[in-house]
């Protein structure tokens, strides 16, 4: 009896469902669309190709050329003042113009003098360590031009007052020497008009003194 009732209820439910579908055909279309969507596989997300890591081109070291070697600088001649407060040394490339440096040994005070081409000495200090003198010559470029023109290359001297760095440049000086007996004086050996040496003397840091009889010495 229960089975008969259950079948009857199911039959009535089926008839009601058929009637509803007949009255609203869109339900059938929606049901089919849902079944089709459920059966379709979900598309996989597009995979992005891995970007190669940026590569840096290797840096090729620059080869050392002859000009680089000739420009290397080294320390040359050196000297020390009598009181030990000043040191002088020459800085020169293998080929080219040089500098003479005068540096205080207890402070950072320093003076530099461009002395031109060629090998030479450091500064010469006066006996009282108040002055320094440096022999100078033409630069490499000026010396080459003078040789081509067959002109003589003459030296000069630069006198430095160590207290304040005041510089006095005197051209055409072959040699010089401080007077140890009389501080503040320097003897200058000049070139003559024809390139020969002519003696003269001058006060350190000042103009040349008159010839013999005016306070100078050879």
C-alpha cells in the first residue's frame, strides 16, 4: 500500500515538472547551458615565458701603452733644511716636466714649484732655514721648440720665502748659492748676452744687487 502511495506521489511530481517545463521553455535552455559549462574543462592560465637574466658584457682592461709608462711619476732627489723643519723632493715622470715640492715636516704647509723638463735636484735651503731656492728650466715643449730654432736653453731660479710662500722668479741664472755667513743673501751666476756666464749677486727674495763694490759677491 505504501509503495502505491509513493509511486503516486512521484508520478504527480513528474507531471508537475513536465507542466512547468512546458510552460517555461527557458528553464530547459538554462539547464542545458549549465550542464555544458560543467562539462567544459577550465582553460589553463597562459604561462609567461621566463625572461632571461640581463647579461653584462665583460669589461676588457685597457692595455698599458708607452705614453702611460712615460707619464708614471717617481721621487727623485731630496734635501732637508738645517733645522729639520722643511723637506724638499723632486717629483718627475720618466719623460716630461717635473715639480719640486717643499713640505713642512710638522704641519701640512706645502709649496710646489714647476721646474720644467730634465733631471735636476731638489730645493736648496738657506743656512737659517728661512728661504729655499730651486733651479728651473724650460718645459719639454719649450725646450723642443728652442732646439728646433737652435736657440740656447737657459735655466732660472725660483726663491721661496718659507714663512709665507712668497716666490721670486729670476730668469737666465746658471747657478746660485746662499751666503751662509750672511743670512738673507744669495749669489746668482747669470748668463751673459751671448750665453756666457756673468757674475752677479742679489738679496734672497729681492732684486739682484749691484756689481762688486755694491754689497754683492761672486
